[in-house]
C-alpha cells in the first residue's frame, strides 16, 4: 500500500496545475493508501482509511459528473476552475 501511496502522490503533483476537484481526489487517495499501509500496525488507521476512502470515492464521482457536464453542456460546477500552484 505504501508503494501505491507513493505512486498516487506522484500523480497528485500534476493536478496542482489542473483543478481543485482533481487535486482533492488524488490527494485523498494518496492519504487513503498511506493509512491503509499504516493499518498493518494500527486498527484506527484502517478505520480512518475507510472514512477517507469513502470521501475520496464520493469526490471522484462528483468530479466525473462535473467534468462531463462542463464539456458536454457547458455547465460550470464548483471546483473545476483551473489552478496554477506549480
């Protein structure tokens, strides 16, 4: 899980130039993987990973709908404004 956390974190870096939705999805996914890795030693890490993972999944669904609506219908939803943190 730690390796997946590193892998996802490396995908998170380019999202710093995309939009807030993608930043949140990849950031929370990275945290989820690191918490799952910590679950080897602590049951509370596994519980936290479940909550963060659920939040990540919900935000991924929102991001998918928001991006499709923006491209297909021209409807802008919150979180899709381009950002340039790097």
